């Protein structure tokens, strides 16, 4: 099982930030903050599933063909090969915990279909 993440690793993105809280063989846990009006790309992963737990604010989640609203304390599971995205349509930051599980955990396992910020 490959895992390219390291505990404490951080990144700034056009929509907000992420930080690795913990990682190990076959899993990675991130704290992700989405700025007001921020939206992640519509994407899927070939090698990992994700579980998102909203911890602050309100999220609009695309899961396959469904649009869901999730509040703090609620969660959503994203199976491997499922198109998904999360966005913050509110005026306050939204935060969630992302638990990745899979055989190959790497930022390169992102297939983008739409991206507000022009990333391929």
C-alpha cells in the first residue's frame, strides 16, 4: 500500500486549506477548511474511498448525481470511482475531516471533471 502523505503536511488551495492529521498504512486523515464561496473540483479517485465528517458550518456535497446538504455532525461516504465535490455556499468558513482509505493514497489520484479555478 502506497501513501505519499506525512503527518503535519499542509497545503493552501484556491478554495481553502488542508492539513494531514494522521496517516499510516492504507489510511490518511485530513482537516480541510473551505473558504466562504469555495468549491473543490468535481472529481473521482481510482484507488481510494473517502469519508467526510462536517465539523463546522454547512456543506453542499455532490455525490454521483445527488446534491446533499450536510451540517456539522453529519457525514457522507464517497466510494472509489464516484464523482464528488464539496462546496461552501455560506459566508462563514466550513470545515470537515476527511478519512481516506485505500491501496494508493496520493494527490495524483485525482481525476478532475470541472474546476472553478482552471486546474486540469
